[in-house]
C-alpha cells in the first residue's frame, strides 16, 4: 500500500488577561502564562421585595464563578477578569430592573476599585463578590415620539407601572422600530433616547424620539454573483417589483425563494443604503453558485418480511440556466422476501420502480413551479399485483407561507391482478391537492396544524367509468410545557370514492388501512373488506384472504411524545381505522392498534422506532409489527 505521512504541530491553548486563545475540547490542562488559582464566594443581600431568584441570577451571570477552578494568567489576568465580571453583574441587575444595585468584588480582601494593576497575589486567591441588588424599579413617565406616526407605547409594554427591565425596554423600542420598517419606511432611526432612574420613587422614566422617515417604493433589482444561472431569472424569482412599497418581509421572502431553487450556496437580498434619483430604493441581490449542480445518492434496506431492497437517484439542478431540476430515481425491493408467521402471501419475483421528474420554477410567477414526470414499475402489496406506466404534468403554486395548491393532469396505464382476475386500465385524471401547514418543524413538530385536501376526478378510458376520489387529512400538535418535553399529537383522515361501484374502481385507487402510516400493529392494507378464503373456478388462490379495498376510509392516531432526556422520547400511541365497501364507513368495524415507541432526536430529525400490536387481528396480521424510520410517525 502506498501512502504518506505529514508532520504537524498543534497550537496549544493559553489564557492571557482572562481571555482564552486556541482552546479546544481536548485541552484538559491549559498552558496558562503564570497560572494563578482562585476561589469564589458570592454574597447577595436580601431584596426589599423578597426576590429569592436574584441570587441564582447573579451566580449564573458571574464568569468568575463559572470558571472557578480554572487558572488565570497571573495577578493581572485575575484583576482584568474581576473587572469584566463586575460589568456583567451590573448588567444583570439592570436586566432585572434593579438600577440602584451595587456590586463589589474583593481580591484577597482588597476592593478591585482600589487595586493597582501591578499588584501581585499568591494563589489560591480568595475572591468575594458582594451584591446589594436594591429595589426593583417600575416604568414611570413614558414618551415615544415617532414624528406624527400613530404609535401606542402601551401595546409594546411601555406604560406606567410596566416592566423597567433594560431588556424589556430595549426590546419594546426594537419592536416599534421594526414595525415602522414593516410599514414601508427603510430609513427609521432612533434619534434620541433619555432614560432617567428616580431613586426617590423607584421608577424609570423613558423618553425616546424615533425618526420614521418616508414610505419608499422599491426600485430596480440588481444581481451580482451568478455565473451560469441567468441573472434576469434571478431578479424575476425575487418577486420584488419596482413601484411596490418597501417591505423587509418581502426581502426575506425573496431570499428564501432563491435559496429554495437549490442552485446557490449563499444568498443575500438587501435594500440599498440610499434612494435612487427618482426616489425609489434599489434592491441588491448577491448570490454564490454551488460548485457542482449534479447530485446523486444510494440507499439500501432490509426487512425480515419484505426482504432486501436498493435504491438510487441522480440529477442535475440547473439544466438550462434557470434552475431547472431533473432527477432520475430507480429502486428494487422484495429481494428474497419471505413469509413470516404465514401472514404474507406468495410473491412472484421482485418489485421495481423508476421515475424521471422535471421541475421548472417560475412558470406562473415566482411562487410557482412546473412539475412533469414519467414513472413505471411493478408492486406487490398484500391486496394486488400491479404493473404501471404513468405521466403527469402540473403546476404547484405557493399561495402564501402556509398554503400550497397543486393541480396536475395525469395519464396512466396499469395492469392489476387480484383474487378475481387480471384487468387493464387506461385512466385520465386531474389530481388536485390543497395543503395548509403552519407546523414549527416538518420532521419533529411541537405545535401547529397540518391539513390536506385531495380531489382526483378520474375517467377510465377503456372502461367508460367515471369516479371521484376525495380525501381529507388533518394533524395537530400541542406542547403544554415551555420546554417541549411533552408533545400531544393527533391525526384524523377521511376519504370516499364517489361515482362507481367497488369493482369498477382500480384496486390502487380504493381505500385501505393498516401499516406504519395508518394503523400501526396491522399489516399494510390489511384493514379492509376481504376476498373469500377459497378460490372458485377462474379465481386466483394466491389472493385468498386478501383485502379487496373499500370506497370509504376513516382512520386516526393519538400519541404523547414524552421527553425523558433532551434527546430521547418515549411515545405511547393508539391508532384506529376502518375501510368499508359503502360510501360511509361502518364505525362499528373500527380496528385499533396500540404500542409504544422511542425517538432519538438529531439535528436532521428524530430516529424513530415503534412496536405495535393489533387488538383485533385479521387473517393476514402478525402478533406485532416493528417500524423504524427518520421523522415522527405523523
């Protein structure tokens, strides 16, 4: 084997004047110049209002206390660190609206205000931090002048008797400043701020003057940085139009649109520092393209019931210079699949699928994307065998931050085999999907709501059959604790196929329940009306006791995600569902599955493991089911 070695020298960490340089997590013993140890004692006098939390606030703010046990760089390093700590502690008192507070720090009995810089100490040096918090102030007189623009300070918490915390006061001022900018005023400026603490009344008077500046329209959009992506297309995709009133929100939305194109490694969208001669405000867009627009990936799976599988994809993000995306996917599965506990059915060969998807953003405005695809494959779920080829063409439009509408035209040829026979279908349909999503996190939501409505009118060209598939799904999330260590999650779904008898609807367009995305504990598709147990003349015995699907569906889930540590959740859950031959499900036939799961939270989403049991198993259900994946179950 051919190789090489290089000699390296790692910089050692050291501390100078209380500041650490080149520190790493592996540094157990810092190379500190003239190391000096010290010990810390904190004394906090009782406050007039009896605030028991002020002592812990002081301790948390003290760097001397936090770093006790770590040496400093000599006497001068300790003096510098103590003086910095005093400033931090005074700031902590101001944050708690204690403007009469006093902070004394003594090194070896000497007040740091009286210590000369060349004073020498021998360690360990006793450090005494003595804090007199003083009374808690309230807001007194409040005056906010915004140049004639109506502003009610009390809406921001600025009113007599309100919080006088420095953090709250400055945050309120910042909120007023931000809202004036959101009103189309890019040149807002705080021109005066007078804050007077009155020790006689324990009140804080706050007076400020904010110059709002004029409302200004957007001007031209200037683009710099793209090399292969069309700069005109970049400007178009910002969605910022000259003449519209300035809006910081629109600038952020423009930045996010460009990021979502997937062709840039960095995106900056900001207003110019001054107005153009015509009074408008130009917009500057600066982007850096990805080094490589190509991408690919490989994956593999194995299950004791589904056998082995492999998948891969390859694509390109900037096909014609306007962020067009093309992607080819291929997969094979059920390699060596075996039946476990006699619950599965016999399979003939492997499953496979392939698809080619083309996306072109901006076809109907910056918030739209054209999506065209061609797919083909073979699948063998519990209920049927299916060979298919289909093509779709449609547009997805982002209505706003939470709402999306997707409308497509789809043509499909499929050959389906079940208990009765093998049938061919040639179907044209118009899938339409509306989505509302205000969840705080897609993979691990703790609050918010997700709703999806699907309508797909379809016509069997070779069977002269029309049917309409509809489905509503809703999910909600609630965290009663501030720490999000408990999240209650619920899901409901309802679907109906109108306009045709069950046997005239292709098997893959019918409704089934059961499986990891439905009722856990049950085999995929196993909750449904069943074919008979004995095949008659001309019927396929492979599909004895298999689901035939239904015209209606009702299912749901409820689970509690309980955080036992910062990264580990225990999740008890219950799922339920029913599929029926009728247009309205028979709720008396609802089947229930229950179980428990574990989640390990990572920065790319939760790693999920669930074990569930069916409370009313059917002929194709095992005693339990095991599920694993990335992301919550719903």
